[in-house]
């Protein structure tokens, strides 16, 4: 369950630059999860996943128009905390995901 900026409950969480939103579900995760992105305008973002020591696990550019979901496979990773960074040209946001 995620709470929107206006207090409504939805699958979308944090607002970035008033242009797009990000949520991760499920969290904590056992192996597979999804990153949900929603944008009011078409935008290309970079999604980078870091492990707990700061090493890049994966990084990709994603075009977001409307609502987009990105599969997240942490099957071969050690249990722990991961940081997900979503960045466009002007700003970025980080989210934490827990692999159990």
C-alpha cells in the first residue's frame, strides 16, 4: 500500500519534480519485484540498482509515458539492502528495497 502526495492510497508513491512518480512492490522482496513508474509527460529516465556496498547491480535507461513497470530480478544477489536510483536530466530520487 502506497500513499500519494495528496494522501490518497495507490500503487504510486513519491513525487519527483511534479512530473513522475515511483513505487516498488513488493518490498521486502525474496527474489522478484517490480519498479512502477508513472509520468504525466513522456520522459527518459535512468534506473540504477546499487547493493549495500555501493556497487552497481544493474543500470538501464527507460522511456516512461503514462504508467510503466520494470521487472526487478534480485535472484542471484546476497540478502540485504539495495538502493534504487531513478534519474532524469534535472533530478533524481532514491528508494530502498530489502532482499530477504
